C-alpha cells in the first residue's frame, strides 16, 4: 500500500483525459486506478447531446476494470483538463465504493484519503446480503 506510485497513476489519468469527449461542458476528465493484481485501469468522460446521459470518467474506468479481468481498486486518482487532481463526484464515489478494497486510497485535493473518508457510512453490497 505504501508503494503506490501516485505520479505514474496521475500520468495515466492525464493520458485518459486526453481521450475525453466533452464537447458540451468542455471539461475533460481522466481517471486511473491501481487494481489488486497490479494492473492499471483508466477511463475518460464521454458526454452526450442528451446532457443527462453523459458518462463520467469513472464509468469508463469501472468498465475497463471488468473488461480486463475484474479485481478490486486499490488506489484511484482523477484529473481535469489541466492535469489537476479533482474530486470524484458523489455518484462516482458510490461507483468506486462498489469496486474498492476496504480502505482504498484516493489522491484528493486535500491529500491522500480513504474511500471511507470521502464516502462515510456508505450504503454498499453488504447492506443487501441475505436478501
Ligand atoms: N466528470 C467526471 O467525469 N467525473 C467526475 O467525477 C466529475 C465530473 C465529468 C462529467 C462531465 O462530463 C464533466 O465532468 C463536467 O461535469
């Protein structure tokens, strides 16, 4: 956990950001995460003329996670068009929580945080166990 290369992860997020399709907001986002097996997954935002159905970068990242072998997210970062670290939106914190190891780390605007710090008392898969 201590050997996460945040610079490399951010560089992957910046690469992903360069593929963003954001003609409406003109706000490009790229996301990257380290997976339990050591691989890296990434995604970019993909907007739509029907604004509400646009996809956040995290949506692409989670698709990449499952399409390339599954596993859980260990460390995550997302960046804007200037390569600055940004916070994942509320919906995407929930999306990340579903696929995160307990205590997944995020690089945030206020330093390294855990998923539990950015989404306290989360509703998650365990709440549906036994249903
Ligand atoms: N966006 C993301 O891709 N991820 C986030 O966590 C925050 C917002 C995108 C959605 C939209 O395409 C653009 O940023 C402006 O909101």
